[in-house]
């Protein structure tokens, strides 16, 4: 079954240095969807725990299975427009509407 449009939860504003968690979920897809977050139209990299992620200055953890995007400490650089896309290899991938977070 192809995924339906996911529901995204993105805070409209956040204080610098706080923890922010965004979530993305859809329940129709079978097999279960994987989720990819985008910021300003660019796919966010999944942090693999290697040194390259630190070199790229990645301050978040993205879980493709659960759809969560977790910022341990947000900075002004994290301000932007976010959306998430659900896909399971069947039918077209679906994305939620873009939501802006201001830090």
C-alpha cells in the first residue's frame, strides 16, 4: 500500500540552545514508510555516527524509521523551512506541507 500524506510536527519557533524534536508520521503505508527530512528543499543527511557527520557540523539526529528529527541544541543556523517525505517503495512518495521554524 502506498503511503498517505504524512503529518509533520515542526515548532514555529525555538530558543537557541534548547532541544527540539520534530516528528513525521503516516499510518497507511505497507510496508511501513521510511521518512526523509528536508530543510529549505535540501535532503538532510542521516547521521551515521562517523567522524564525517561531525565534520559536516551536523547538530541533529534523524531517524528514518520513526520519522523523528532531534536537535540537541538548536542554533540560529537551524532556522529554515522544513518538511518530511514518506516513502515505502510503493506508489509515489508523499510529503507534508512546508513549515518554517524560527530560532
